[in-house]
């Protein structure tokens, strides 16, 4: 679970950096990277929810 949280934090950091570059500088490639990070983050958060529920049942 700790590894999963680290992956989530890394994706959040990527999203923040690329979204800021898109908004502040109009960097279209950064927007694409931000959207990709958001999609991956969504998958990781679903996995976190699943693991968290399993841990709570123990």
C-alpha cells in the first residue's frame, strides 16, 4: 500500500508541473502530459480505494 501511495504522489506531482506549464506558458505538449497523468492518477486512485477497503476488512 505504501508503494501505491508513493506512485499516487508522483502522478500528482507530474500533473501539477505539467498543468502549470500549460496554464502559465500555453505549452500544448504539457497539456497532453497533464491529461495522461490525470488518467493514470484516476486508475491509481481506484486501485487505492480497492486496497484500502481490503485493509479495512482485516
